[in-house]
C-alpha cells in the first residue's frame, strides 16, 4: 500500500520513500547508464532494483508475493505473472512491461532485452520470500517485447538457482 505524507510531500511504500517517474525519464536514465558503461550498467540496474525491492518487502506484513505483484502493477510497471515461481526458480512473465513497450515506442526495436528493472524486482521477490541471496547471474530475460512486440507476446524471465 502506498502512503502519502502530505506535509513532507513524499510517498512511502513498505516504510521506504519512493519517487515516481514517467517512462521517458526511466528509459533515458537506463539508456544513459548502458551507453556510458555497457554491460556493467545492466548489472548495476538489476542489482539496484533487487536491493530496493528487498528493502521494501522487508517491511511488509502478510502475503509478500501478492503485495509485490500488486505493487508492481500499481506503480505502472506492468503485470507480473509469478504463477510458476517457487524457491527453486521458474519463469516469470510480464505481458505488458513498462520498459519494453516504452523502449520500442521511443527507440524502436532493440537487439537485446531491456527490462533490467523487472529482472531485479523479480530477484528481490525471490530473495525476500525464500531467504535466498540471488543476484544478476541468476536471472535472464529470455524474451523481450521491445525486440518485436508483434511477435513476442510477453517478456519472460528465467530464474535459475
């Protein structure tokens, strides 16, 4: 649940302050990091999303997985299908990824997957739910709609332990 502190003009999720940005800001930041430092930039983005997700989820009482799925959608990142995800890994699908759809619209088709935030968010869920210590080496985006949204129906992430 998102809380708003009107006096301080801040939003809080899981006792963590959050900042909302539009797809243009998110994509420009993401592309700038990748253009500047390449593959290392992808690792930084995945691990940063993972850590912030874990921090947020560490303060949630109740069904952490459902909160994470609902929160992802409420923040406008898309819909997470975690139905095959368990403590051994699995496949997570994001049919309408904020990053993939916006990337394709802004920059055209890409050659490689671009949903690095989503990958980190998924890792944060697994680490929080199952007490794992996964990182960017445990997840791979195997399909990304930013490559060809006409042909690819969903961004897919394979999580291996």
